[in-house]
C-alpha cells in the first residue's frame, strides 16, 4: 500500500498473474530468473485466502509446491494470512497446516474475526525478535496493546468456527444474486466474498456501489470492474435476503436499454 515496501525496505513488488489467487511454481522460477540482474528477488509473498481473487482458498498441496520452489530458489516466504482462518474453516484444515510452511504469517483480527482492530505476526523466535525491533522503527509500536490482545483472544475462542456461517451466507447470497440474473460466479465463492461483475453489465463500479447504497446495502470493491459483497459477523440471514432483493433492484435501474 502507498509504496510502503519501496520506501521503508527498498523492495520493489512484482505482482504475478494468478488463477483463483494462486500462482504456479514455474511462474516463480521465471520471474526470479528474469529479475536476477536488476532487482534480485528477496522474498515471496503469498496470500490465503486471496482477497482480490474473491477470498479464494489455496489447496494445501499447491501452496506446498510453491513454497518448496521458493526454498529451492533460496527465498523466504511470507504468508499474508489476513483471512487465514477463513481458509482454515473453508478447507477444514488447521490454520497451522498452512502457517507452518511460511517463515512469517500475518493474521488480521479486524475482519471476519470481528475485533475493532488488531493483527498478529507469527514466525520463529529469531524473526519475531527482529520484527519487534522493526515495529518500533516503522512507528508501528503500540504500548497499550493489552486491550487489543484481549479482543483477539476473545475472537479466537468465539469467532473462528462461526466463520462457516459467513461462508454459508455468502453462498446463499451468490446463489440468490445469480438466480436474479446477475453475473456472479457461484463456484468461485469459497469463503465470505461474492463478486459481482458489473463491468460485464456495462455499469461502472462506483455508480453501482452508489446505487446499491441508496437501497440500503453497503458493498465494496473486489477488483477493477467487480463489486465485492462481503458477509461477516454483523450480517444475518435476513440481511442476506434483503441484499438479494436490493442489489438486483439497484442494478437493473443502471442498465441502459439496448
Ligand atoms: C486487511 C488486509 C491486510 C492488513 O491487515 P491489518 O489487520 O489491517 O494489518 C493485509 N492483507 C490483506 C490481504 C488484507 O485484506
């Protein structure tokens, strides 16, 4: 975000084209070889679930293969696990099965887990010591973090298994919107995001969001041309049914007659 890696760490980010939020080992080999002379690769960052792909989950064996390739290339792996617990619940695997593959893992508590703020970094003792110093250096230290940690502990006890409800509601939402004729890929809904490809309807994302907000539903942005409708612990079954009515109603008005 905002060029932070370049400014703070002298890192240039190379985004790779994905399929459902995943990359293949060959892509990694290729980009590492191609950038060798100018910007030698120093770290691989993967994301599970993958946000912009629509909250997609990595199959464990695929992640294992990409991580093994990174190791072969001598590169450490950071797992952006902002929504790792969604991946764990959706796949039925313990989050640690994914996390143990990486050198460092971040988990965000302020999204599906429902905390007002907070995230954690996990890694080996040595790396955490290093990160601890970096946190002060970057201005990210918070001395009164106990109250934040308390909400995270509460969330770990009470808000993990229930992520399955968010996933089921997203599924219902996707089916309802698809039944209403909206361009929604129901099979792509693995966790709590539903993508609505408003671009394919000839509607601008900002316009779509404003029209849907007028109907009382707040939706976000997934990727260019695609709206993100997300479920979380503040969204009930009734809300989902309301959204299934409201979103098509809002968008039908935006489509120019042929
Ligand atoms: C939100 C988000 C982050 C940052 O999480 P914080 O808890 O705000 O630090 C990182 N990665 C992804 C994919 C996110 O969605």
